[in-house]
C-alpha cells in the first residue's frame, strides 16, 4: 500500500502558501498535488483547507495521508529585530542599504540550506 505525505510551505498569507502531496510506493514518488495560493478547485490554501486535507476530509488521493511536514516561518531573524529596534530609536535604518541584507531576511536554517546547496553544486 502506498504512503502519502503532504508538505506545506506555510506563509503569512494563503496566496503565498504552497502544498505538495506525494505518493511513495515501489517506484519513484509521484506528485499528486502541487499548488501555491489556491487548490485546483480554486479554494484558498487557508488553515481549514490545509487541516481538512491533511485529515483526509477533503480530496481523494487514493490513500490516507500519513505524514505532514510543515515549513513555517516562526519568528524573525535576530539581525532584523536588531535593525528594527535601532530604527525605532535612531534616525535611520539600523543597517546600511549597501550592506548585504541576507542576515535580516534569511533565518539560520535558510542560510544553512543555501551553503549546503552551494557546496553540493561544487562537488
């Protein structure tokens, strides 16, 4: 019997949320659903849609979804918080516009994945 997994790239707004449902069996995994912002029926990818799909109440994918992985942006990168706090008490943004902003916009896990991908490309 195949195994189904549901991956959710959670964003602050449903139109930027993405979902992928994969079927794992004897061969390579098959993509059963891949969408961003809206489901194939036009429904927004809001919390109710995500939870009812994960519980098998919505959609028929031939089997029960047994695993759900969520990529959720909990919190803000610390350099971003520091820059906002400095801006609140100072006359300008806490980091210069000419400085790289990756520390402010990317979390440590994002930076680690980028380094890993870049090192894999050079192998």
